[in-house]
């Protein structure tokens, strides 16, 4: 049985629209290195962009890009907080709110700024980190109950009492291929102790920190399996969130990542594949040094492939062929410029990597509020016009 035949076997088609099943087939073929009818397209959208898009295109206040453009996939997040608890409000006024979350992080969300500030952490010493114990990773509240959680609630927007994850999955299934998701260990550490502490303690206490990472790996692997069980028959794929790099290279040495992080990511990928579902790994920054490792452990596609961090899907396709699928890489800086000719060159160049399948068109991170609604509308139309198979791009067909 081919990987394409395996993907999606566990997702029941009952209650799904015919168009949704076509989108699912499109995604699964692309991720199985085959050419579907056209290149799949989706993205992650800032709240500020959505407001601008509605205003510029004269759309109603409840308009949503996923539905308006009939995009090809969507991702959902359960409660991944180490401690399942309501936000503790420390300060709130008309301009900002400061809360303590289930990661023990004190977060300041200014309503006019796109992202929050992590100001302090409950775990503020390495000894506290070593002693920390968490709530059950398989606690049903993570998947079946509404409530506060940091990843869904404090980000580009601010939301209390996020709806139950399983209800969100069910509400989206008729219209989209729906992916579940989980964070990996470094993504947890960034929220749990802060990026500076995490990197410092890896350098100061490499072996002891390795033991902490192993405990976090066990925790999130168990949560992965619990989520897959809770969503069995309802999910079409899975995203692993894991930023381990910045503009030039990985936060930790590639050797340390391979020793401490890679084995747990591999187990997460295996757990998802055992359910017959594909895995898209989302990791920001320049991961060229460890990219072959993601191929080795069976990741089906890598996202977002940040162009501003030196990632280039055309180069990656030429180096790795169809060993890996790619999701993203269209340069947000070009989108934000509004230059139609530059945008056209950028979009068509990246579409050249789609020959033979294995490519999902998205931005190289998420659609920011600096992008015009008209620009995004133009981009979707370009992808829909030139992303049909067989790909015909003329001078822009630069990938082998």
C-alpha cells in the first residue's frame, strides 16, 4: 500500500462535503509526492490582517479567509499547557492585559501589538525546572473541555475560555481537511522558562538538561497519543510545532539537538504515522544544518521554510528532490511590499518547486497585518491560475 493510500484512512468521510474530500485528496497526494489536480494552498493569518482584508475588500465582519478562498487545510490546537488552570489576571485595562498561564508564564498582551511579551516565569531556576511535575498529559479536559490555554489564548489575539478542541475539530471537518497538533520540547521550554534560560541551562548543565528534555519528551509524546485517540476518525493530519532555530542556525548545536531532541520528535512522527496520518513539522528559522534529519525520521513536509532566514524551497527541492514535502516559503517581505510584479515573480518561482507534487503553497510564516487584503487576493488568484497540473511557468520553472 502506498503512503497516499494510507493517509486519511482513519478519517471518516461521513458528513463531509464532496469539495472537502477533493481537498483532502489534493493534500494527501501532494504529501505522498504525487501530482494532484492543483497545488494546495492555505496559511496562518494574523488578526490584524483579517481586519484589514475585510475592510479593503468590503467584506462582512465575520468573513474568514479560510472560507472565502476555500483553502485546502486548517490546523487546530488542544490545551498543551503543563498545568490545566484558568488564566490568573494580574492587570487589565483598555489597552492591555497581563495574565499568568498554565505554563507558569506571565504574559503581557498589548491589544494594538501583534504578539505578546513573556515577562516572567514561575520556573525561574534550573533546580525548579528539574523538580517540576505536570498535570496528566492525557487529561480529557485538554481535548473535551472549554477553558483557558496559553497557545490558543495568548498570541496574535487574546481569548479566554477557548472552546473545547474536539468541538472545534468537529465544526471544521465538513469544510476542511483538519489537522491536530502538538508542541515539541524546545517549544515547551520557550514558554515554560524563556528562551534565554533554556539556552543558558543547556550550556551550563547539558546532561541534566538532557534529562529534563527526556521528561518533556515523554510528556508530549503521551499527549500526542492521547490527542490522536481523542480525535480518532476525525483528523486528517498532524502538525508538530517546534522552533529550534533563528536566522543563521539552530539555537543549540546540531549535535545536541540530535542527541536530546531528535529521538522524541521521531517518536512523535511514528505515533502519528501509526494512525495513518501525515505529519507537517512547523519550525521557524534556518534549519539547513539538520534538515536531512527531518527527512530521516519521516516528516512528510516542512513548514514554514522562512525565506528571511535563508531557507529556499527551490534550493531544497534541487538538493533533496522528493524525499521531503515542502509547505510555505513565499517571502512575506515581498508580500508586504505590495509590488505586484515582484509578488508575481516570487509566487511563480516558488511554484516551480511544485512539479512532481510535494508542495503546499503558503507564506514563509504567516500573513501579517502589513499585507494588503488586495495583495493576498492577488496571490491566491496567481496560485489558482498557475498552480494547476501540469505546472506551466515558462521562465520561472527553475527547479529540477
